[in-house]
C-alpha cells in the first residue's frame, strides 16, 4: 500500500467545525489572560497544575527545563507524565533523557506521577510514588541505547506498581470505578493493587 492509499478521509460535519471553533476560542481567552500562546504547552501546563495541586506541589515550573513542579515548604519535586485512556499502553514517556536526569529518579527528593485522562480534562486516575529502581532502569536504558538513537524510555504503570507506586482516585472518581478501569486494562494488575490499596487525594495530603 502506497502512502497515497493510506488514511481514512471523511467529510467533516458542520457541528464539528462550529463546536471546535467555540472550544478553541475559550482556550484562546485563557491563553491571552496568561500570555501562553503555544497550545500544546498550554494544555500540558494546565494538566500539570491540576495534578501538582492534587498532590500538594504548589510551585509550577514555567521554564522548559527541570522538573514540572515542587513544594514551597521543602525540597520535593514532581515529574508529571500524561497518558490517554484510549492508549493501548498506560504509562509514561521519558523523552531525551540524559544520564543526569535518569539518576535523579533515584533521588528521594523526586516523585513521579502518571496521570491517565479521558479527553482533555477528565482525569481518571493517577499512579504516584518514587523508587530508586526507576532511576536505575532509566539509566540502564540511556546507557544501552543504540548509538545515534533518540533517548526515549516508556515505563508502563505495571512496572511502577510493582515498584510500590500508589494508585490515586481523583475527586469525582470512586475507588471502585478506578479499580474497574485497571481490571479492564490489564487483569494482572490485581496482583499489585486492590480497592483497599487505592488512595484518594485527601490521603496523600494528610
């Protein structure tokens, strides 16, 4: 099949266009207010702020480099990874990771969270925690990648749960709902998580 034969081309309904324009216009107002004009960056920072706030990290990093947020009261940092519920594989992606950054994930000051979303704004659940094994794993992948290849590592939530990371139900989602999502995604996750082990945001910020 040639590249010109690939794709699924369909007529765009008028409603798709009109509602799409209205949605983008609302987003544009937000961007004007906060002077954020790169749309992908805007959406990512909104999501990062939501997740960070839930987990008690009150300072958002507005620069390109460094971790996504930190706590003002101590030296604790958070790296936020985003994932869509429509993905075949729930997990986080580490792009352009060097040895220094990989090693940082073994540091007790750094926490990691994978947030699973339905659509743009409907947060389904979070997988949150820290483990020095994550840093060791990322470092091994950085060191052993093919010469000249881009340093990209994908870490599935099953690996994080095996490392002792917590599953957190966000406001508006029950533990039972989140457990059902996990079972539907991969039944084998029940060896690491149960309804009793799922936390709520209030449990994290005690």
